[in-house]
C-alpha cells in the first residue's frame, strides 16, 4: 500500500466518496504510480502483477472522464476472457455507484450476438469485451467508436497468448486517433510493444515491481511419486484448514485424479478443465467463488483469465513448466495486502524448473518438510455454503433483491445466511448457509417470486 491517498488526486467527489464506502482507504503501489498519469490524460503502459489493483486504475480513469449525459460509447475495455470481462464490469459498476445512470455492458463470445446488438442499440457508456466479439460487432457496425475517449487493453499478454493478435490488429484500425490508450500487461514482449506503437502516442512506461502489496509465502516440497503429492495435499488441508484452495495441475488427467482423491479424503472438490461445457464451467466457478466448494482443481488453460481473489491457498501439484505460468498461478493468492500461501510439489527430475524459478524470483529454494501429522482433532470439513439453482433469471426480470426477499420473508432464513446471488439470463445461483439450505430450498420452491413459482434444486456436494 502507498502513503498517497485517492483524495490527493483530481477525482470527482462522487467517485471519491464511494471509494471510501468500498473500503479503499489507501492506494496500492500501481494505483499510486499510474493513476496520476492516467488522470492527466497520458497514454500509459503498466506492467504489474495480478492482484495489484489495476482495474481501479483504468476504472477510475474511465469514470472520471465520463459524461453521463451523452449516451455513447466513451470507453472500450478489451479483456482476454469472458470471466475477466464480467469481473471488470462488476468492479467498474462498484466504482460507479456514486454516479447515477452509468451504462456499462459486456460483449463476449459464448453469448448471443443478437442480444448484444440490442443492448448496444439501447446505448452504453462503457463497453467491456473480448477481442473476437468486439471485432465482430465493429465489423457489423453495431459498435460505434466515434465518441471514444479511452481505450483499454487489459492483460494484453494473455490476449496475445490466446491468439487474439489478428482481432486486436483489426480493432485498432477502428480506434479513432487522439483518444487516450491504456495498456496493462504482466509481461512486455515485443509483440505488445508493436501493438502499443500503433495505437499509443508517446506512452509512459511504468513497471511496478514490488512484493510490497501482496504477501505470498512460498513452500516447496520434494516428493518421489504422485501418492506423496496427494498425501501432502491432505495434510496441508487438515493442518491449515483453508476455506478455499486452488490446485493447479499440468494435465487434464491429473485434474481428474486429484479431484477424485480430494473427494475421497472427505472434502468438497470440483474440477475445471477444457472439456467442460460453458454451463458446467460457469456453475463450477460460481460454486467455488460463493464458498460452496472448498477445492477447485484446474489446468492453467482452464483457469486462464479467471480472477478469483481472496484465496487462502494455492497448491501446485506439479511445478509449472514455465516461470511466467508459475507467477500467474501464485498471483491468485495474497491479493491486495492479504496473506496467502503457496505450496508446490516437485520431483528430483523437475530440478531444472526449480533452478529457473529460483533465478527468476531471486530466492534460494529449499526443500521443506511437510507437516508430519494433522493431529488427532483434525477432520475433513465442509464449506460454509451450499448452492441452490433456480429456474429463472434476468429474462424473467428477476433481481438479486427479489430472491433475497423470498428467502427472508416469513418463516424464511436470515439475510446474513444468504451469500452470493448470481443471475444469468435463464437461471440463478443462490448461495445459502449450509445449515439452512433445506429451509431455503423449500422457500424458493413454494414461494412466488415476482408473482411466479420457479423450480429450485440444491446442488449436491
Ligand atoms: P489486478 O487487475 O491488478 O489483477 P484487481 O484490480 O482485480 O487486480 O484488484 C485486486 C483486488 O484488490 C480486488 O478485489 C480489488 O477490489 C482490490 N483492491 C483494488 N484496489 C484496492 C485498494 N486501493 N484498497 C483495497 N482493495 C483494493
Ligand atoms: Mg486485472
């Protein structure tokens, strides 16, 4: 965290007051370094690691410049994945709470183009999307950028990794001159420099090193075989009792095997890999994010761009073959000043990876001892919440408040027992405290919401 306060910067009072209500008291290092330049209208390239608070840098830049009275697209943000775009949109909406009527929409692949065109026709101030779909909408003339003031490339390196180079090139051709461009990236390969050259004017380059924001403790354990890795996972969980753990595997087969093993230990676990359909992927992520599942086991590709914060623990079943990938994995814990722990298993033959990693991190890596025993008291535990799936969503005009109202009305449960409510077009996921899950389920099954009865299912552990 920095000593500089948001209040030292020329930010609209409505935005400042809301920052306080969000609990953003001090700026992170990235914010203190980049925000003054962004607010001054400069083109800025920012290199910083995950979890350092970059969204608020461009988010405040966008909102501070925004003229709500003109309903046209004033800012465009490109993100590598739909999940990331959704998360950026959510953060922007939170930041925008102090300003009424800001229209922020997301346009990503995997959702209907038709409905996105309709939303654009209704007007938007800020458009957040993935490169493929944004390009498509530009080509069709559905997305107009004449009034663009700010163009943001978030996680530019990931977008290139995912093969969006061509789409980016084509989008850049639509960007009017004279607007401000901000580019964020964890790394800065030449391919990004060439994009930057084409769309930016004398950009300021900022590189925020610093481990001063996130505190990440890294532990390495040398093992001989996979059963030792699994036994290690069980011990670490029983000893540290994390609320949410992300376990990274290098292959899909490992994801399946590890998920099964963790289930056999008695914990709740879900797998995330490339074979899942979008619906199952959404459902899995929701159950992990809303604390209905303790363990998520994932491949790097499946977890790419996924921005889950507040993880207590990240486990590397195998060390990633690539140092950047390792850094990306561990960046998911210890966010914004919170303590996080990373546990990595490696075999003797992976020593070369360890060598590279220790050179890169500039630290001495030594083999640590796993806890020898979990103690007598320690048993597997369940996550605090359970998820109910409801057969109605945004298209039925359901809002989170309607669902909350139904749950907490007569003979229902307490507001504090309701967790995250996530709405899709045709369904909703509602997290409720495990102890009152059956009561909540019956309420949602029998009570009318918005004058209608919906189907509801409890997602089994
Ligand atoms: P990045 O894009 O750099 O990976 P995010 O913008 O997603 O990081 O921020 C990571 C987390 O830190 C988010 O949960 C965000 O709400 C929180 N955060 C950002 N800025 C601050 C701040 N100044 N004070 C407290 N929390 C913050
Ligand atoms: Mg980010």
